C-alpha cells in the first residue's frame, strides 16, 4: 500500500495596502459623519487620530508588500505579482 502525500498548502499572503487604505478611508468617513452631525468632540478626536495613525500603518504595509513581491520571486519564479 503506497502512501500518497497531500500537496503542501501555502498560507495566504494577500496584498496588505488595500486593507490599510480601507481603514484610513473608514476613519475619514467617520470623521466627516461625526463632524457634520456635531457629535461629541472626543469621537471627533478619535476619528482624526485613527486616520493619522493609519499613515505609519500604510507605510509599513507598502514595505511589507514590496518584500512580499521579493519573497514570491525567490520561492515561486513562475509566479508574477502584478500591481
């Protein structure tokens, strides 16, 4: 009886920049909604802080995705990431 090995399943490695941009866009929309609705000042401060704290996160994800392309090129030369 021969044992068949299952193919190795690789972990997902999606591009992360869209997640960072989506989070920043969410905080920007929340800022506008709270500001236009004359919401509590603390909420407005939280929304503004969330947007501006997303900037270092976005920069980090840009670097992560650049390294992701390099990792993919080394491990899977036939695989091309287009963006």
